[in-house]
């Protein structure tokens, strides 16, 4: 009988993993699984197919080399659980996760820059250079991010006077 959340997590993931594996002992079942670089990020409600956690942001698809089964799992399960799987290239998971995080950051900061540049002439003049720097370095400087955030919050406070293009923040 599971006594706490951690035990329940272990029981749940063990049952799922054994159900999808050929070997029926945990340490041999784990050896059947591989990671081949299939991964991504999700903005919608994606559930981890190993533990059932409903809010997976970064997913990694692992496959069973013996029976061809596939599982799309969250990065927490990769770390907490699959790290002990010898066939799973954990360094590759870490590299891919860092790349996904960078992609999300560039996308989010790029969107904010785009919106702020519609409002602020200083940002508008520099937008192309800032976007290039963002893509090169994977982030904008703290100073630029502060300017963007001030521009957008001042615009949100201005309320109905904001341009219709300014996005959902202007509706508050
Ligand atoms: Zn999970």
C-alpha cells in the first residue's frame, strides 16, 4: 500500500513501464528503452504517459527496442526515473532540453519585443538588431527586457486607448 506521494508515483510509473516492456523485472525492463532525439514543447495540456502528470511542458519520446512501444514522457520523469535506464542517452536528453528551453525563450522574448516595438519608437528603431542579438545569444539583455516590460505595462495601464494591435494585454 502506497504510503505517500513518492511511493504512489513509483507504483504508477512501475506499473506503466512494466506494462509496456517485455521484461517483467524493473531493472531489465528499463534496459529496453531508448531515446532517439524526438522531443518538443507543448503549450497545451499534454499528459506524461508514464506518470500521468497533466502539465508537461517539455516532452521526450522514448521507445522500447524490443517490442517497439513508445511513450511520450515529461522531463521530470526522464530525470527522476529514466536516468537509471542504461540504454537511454541521458546526455542527449539534457542537450535537447536546453535547446528546447532556448527556443521557447527566444520565441517568448521575440513576441514581447515585437509588441513593444509597435508602441515604443526607441525599440522600433532597434528591433531588427535586437531580434538578431536575441537569436544569437538566446536572450535579450536584462536592460532591454526591462525597457520592453515597462513599455508593455505602461501600455496595458493606458487601457482602451491602446492600439487594437497591441494584443490581449491591452484589454485589461
Ligand atoms: Zn511523468
